[in-house]
C-alpha cells in the first residue's frame, strides 16, 4: 500500500477534515496530526458550540481553510448578521439551508461577503445545503429547486450527496460541490443514508470531500488519512 507522508497540493485542496468533537484541545490535536493530508478544516455545530469563534482563528493559524458547517436557517435579518460575523472571522466557507428560501440565502450571502470585506479578507464562498446525506426519502424534484434557489441567491457552491453532484452541476456547472458522507470502501456508513467512496464522489464531479469518522475515529488517523490521500493521488 502506498504511504504518503504528505498529500500533493491538489489532493489536500480537495479534502476537508470534519472536526466533529466537543473539545477544542482534541480538535486542534487532530488538526495538527492530519494537516499533511487535509487543506480544509470543518467546524460544525458541536465544536462551534463548545469552543466558539476562537477555534476558527486557531485553525487559520495552522494554515487551514475553514468551513463553518453551521447550516444557518432563520429569518433573513438574523442569518445576514450572523453570517457577517463568520465572514469577519476569516472562514472560507459557510453553509445555509437552501430550504430557507431565496431571501434568507441572499441575506446570508451578502452578510458573509460583507463580513470578510470589513476585515479586508478575500471573498469567501457561501454554500447552500440542498439535501442532507442522511435523508434518503426526499422527492426527486427537490434537488433542482434547491440548486436553483442557491443560484438565484448568489451562492458560490452547494453541499450535496455524491449521488446528486452530476444532476446539480447540470443546473449550476460553476458551483463548488462540497460532498459529505464520504466513506472509503469497507468502512461503516453510520448514519449516512447516501454515502459514497472518495473515488465515486470525485468521478461524479465533487470539488471538496468532507471526511470525518472514517479518519478521525480510525485506530491510526494519520495512516487512514495517508491511505485516503494515496487513493486519490493515483
């Protein structure tokens, strides 16, 4: 088996490590260990609730791009103001539920961009969550509707299952497709109803793969990350 002590830059740019823990010390320890193979760190509700904005700055200091996986869904004013705060922190990605509609998404996009601009940071990418990878019973027409909502609101990308990427990019070919629910062959799918292997997701057109338990809960996370990166570097 090929061992990579560090992933090529193009592979690292594709890989986001999901730091789904409730302890910033544990999260940052994992982030340091896995930095040679991952270019993006995902901060979800669990870690953000436990550690607050400070963890975003710590990950930026390590050299990661940060994806704040907070899935905002509220009235437009609240979403816009909250997104402005996250933009000023330096996050590259922030997601919002497309189910919230065009007005809410637009407020989120505008707030996120304004926050980054106020801190003299590069323009970040707002992501619309289309259909959760844990949801296997959504009617087929919903994907198109939510991608179109994302486009109308000015989102730069979407979050979707690997099985939805091809169809989604028919409607929005320039959208960045962030794909969670990634499980290397032979690993448990846990609560992901629509999991996919990294290779299948990339073949479908995924731009960023969100990798969590398959690496972070492995007996040897570094070895699991190295094997994952090697499988994509071929």
